[in-house]
C-alpha cells in the first residue's frame, strides 16, 4: 500500500502538457499479476479517474489476469464484453466484426492487431488468427493516395468510446496490452479538413484525447448546450453505419444518406435504444467529460434552461430536439473538433509489454496508421459492459454552465 508512484507519460513534443496538466500518467509499483490487494487497487483507481490514462510498462499478463484487473474497476459489470460476448448472426455486418478475435479461454478479452501471430502465448488456442489493423481507406469517404501513403501520410481511423451504444451500457474502463509491436518509421497523421492540421505519430499509435478538455474549451453557449443535451444513438449503430463513410478526421460520418434503413437492421427494440447525456460526470473528481461517439449519434435532445437563467445568446433556450442527421453531425463536429487539435492529442508510443488502462467514460481514442500485411502487431483488449449508467451532470452543473449571460 502506498507503493505506487507516477511520472509524466512519455509525451511527444507536439503535446501541450501545460494545457493537459493531469492527463495521463506512467505508473510504477503496481503489479497487476500479484494477488489482489484492495488498498493498492483503490490507489490505482483513484489515479485512473484523476489522470484518465495510465501506462504500466514491462508487464507479463495472462488473459485471465487482464480480465480480473478490468473487472476490478466495475463491480456492477456482469462479465460481458463491452459489445456483448456473441458477435454472431446478422451482427456480422457490423463495422467492428472483422477487427475482433475473441480469446477462447476468456471471451471478454479480444485479440486485435495486424498480420498472423503464431506465438501460442499470443494466439491462446486460436488457429492462425488473421488480424487486420483498421485502415482509414475502409472507412473514410476520401482517402490518402497510395503515393502519399508511401511517404508515411495517414489518418485517425475513428474517434470513439468503446461502447455498444445499444442495449448494453458503456464500459467504465478499457485495458489494452501490447504483446507484439512492430518497429517502424513514424507517420504523419493528416486531418485533411481544410485546417492544415497534422500530427507526427509513432507507427500504429493509439491516439487519446481528454473528454474534460473537450468540454472545458467549449465557448459558453456550447457549454450551456452540452450540459443540457442528451445524444440518441441509432439501434445497432455499427451495423447501421456500415455502408456509410467517415469524414477525413475520423470524427463522425459524412451525411450521404448511406446508413442502413431501420427495416434492414437486425431485430431491434426501442426500449434498448440508448440516450446518454452529452457530458458524463467523473465519479471521483466531479469534472465533466464531453463523451459522445460521433459516428453512432442520430439525434440531440436538449432540455430547457433552468428557471431564472437569462436566455440571451443561448442555443435552444426552451429546449428542443435536433433530429436531422446532418444537423446533428455538424453540431457534434463543431463541438468536438477543437478537442482533437494536434496539441491536445496524446499518441501512445507502444512498446511490447505495455499495459494501458484508460477511463473509457473520460476519453475518446482512435486507431491510427497503417501496417504492411506481414507486420505482426498483437494486443489484447478488454472492457466490460457496465451495470451502471454514465453519471449525468448535476442540477448544479447545469445551472453553473448555463448561466453565462
Ligand atoms: Fe477502442
């Protein structure tokens, strides 16, 4: 107990660490393979909610140990993987299906990566699993040319929260454990949204941004909207969005009307459709995190201003529903894009045996980059559907952030 130490995460020079003083920590002195110590774990949990992302290096984990660690963060999780344990039947049309291979002995743990790993420790009984690092050309509407790609130009694939967004509740925590990390040149992640923004990234990085920062930098009228709004997600959103394509930042879908019609989705029930607050309250720090999965969002429901708040300059002071898909996406992009500015993105430089633990209700993240088919990258990923809804802003939060006039 008390043996945990933290240090600054290995931040690249592009990261504005002054703007993100608490974001991310490298942790020493916590052994996730040791017998469970409630006091040490409580300390780790406190650190996670404070820093949003913890990195422990040089870890030698089994899938069971990874599952147990992940489960320790959520007593309400019943043990189903964040997207459910059975990705079968018509849900095979989901955009997530090809990226996940379930570890047979521990179905809440998924093997993800690139190439065909052969080390039995990695494959865990799977027969020559073909892994595929998600490539932006399979998801973005406009893509980087092969010539540019050869020069190391790449994109964020898809900014997201790990969550089914239908029926199941978002996991509190995701753990990502690096088993095999190919060495390679860094790449240039280009936004291609007219801003000229770009970011140097390590090959195959996972990029993280802070949901708190995304909220904190909103102008007052959008903060007021954010604390009053809920986002409604499409039923089976990953199937619904499968024919559609993303914008060039990976932060939301282009509105070309390509989404599947509700009649063509796997069977769904309106009682399982999810509406989540636009901001989620951190259970330990009380801060608000702007947590929206832009690709799955379908509508925005806004509550009226609290009684007595001056309506001048406010968006939808009386409340209302934004149900036009294009309008919904444009508003979300306007609110979220500042939060993925290059200086606010932490691209983790993966080393073999790194364990990243992230507050899935407090950050957005994205796969980045592209590998050659024979480059073997192997990770175990674990998160668990929660038994608890994300915490909404309190009445005090709504009052505070909506009273700006
Ligand atoms: Fe993810």
